[in-house]
C-alpha cells in the first residue's frame, strides 16, 4: 500500500496481516479528491485507524496533526511502525483504546477537530455507534467533515447529533458517507 499524493507520495505502508481490511487506493483517492483543500492544516481524527493509511494520507496532504485511535494489537504494531518509518511521531498521537473509550478520553481534553475518518468493521451497528459516540463527545468543530467508510449493505442515518450527511458514494462493496458538523 502506497501514499497517493502529497509530501509522502509513493512511500509504502506496512500492511496488517489477517482480517483487517485497509481502505483501498481507489477509495482513498476518491475521498481525498472530494475533501480537497479541507485537509490542509486540519486537526484530524482517524478512528479504527488500522495501518493509519487515511490519517497518514491526510498528513501527506498538509494536515496539521492526526490522532489515531486503534485497539487491535497487531494493527497498533503496524501503525506505530508506519509512523516511525515515515518520521511522523511529532505530528501524531496514538490512543491504544477502543473507539468509544478513546472518544470519551478525547472529550475530556477539550480539543476540536476539523476532520474525522471512521473505518469500522463492516456489518452490524459499529459505524452508527461510532458516529453517535463522536457526536456525543462534541469533538468536531463547526463545519468539520466526518468521513465514514462502511459496507454496501450498512445503513447510516441522515443525521447524527449535530452532524448531517451531505453525500454518499459507492465503490463496489464499499460506501463512503460524508457528514458535516453544524
């Protein structure tokens, strides 16, 4: 897996072996084309971070800082290895927690974020629960973008808390929902 564009373009990311499904290059490229300049100087959350591909791509394209939340042990090892190999530790923070616990911890710190990526396991209600947790935590700045990658058959609400869905795109068995915080 390679970084698509920006200052780290072409650099490789280590993969996670096993059941983890990384965001494919086609989907990442489409997401970042839609986001455009919203990534530049953004404070970013990468929830269910896996290898860190989405957050690292955001840093490559000019994001200010990324907080990665991941609790899968093998994914954490690979995420940290990727951040170290790209010398990104100064612009990143890794929370080795389940997403809902990570959101609660972040809420206590009072920071606001401009962009959040959610890439939970497909199926079930994990994406909806994570969106609800994100809304309840009050972490998103007004006008912030929230990007949720989910399975084709997963149904996400039009609105969650102060976040309204603006767009929904489909790429094979993957859908990407774009929300905006009020």
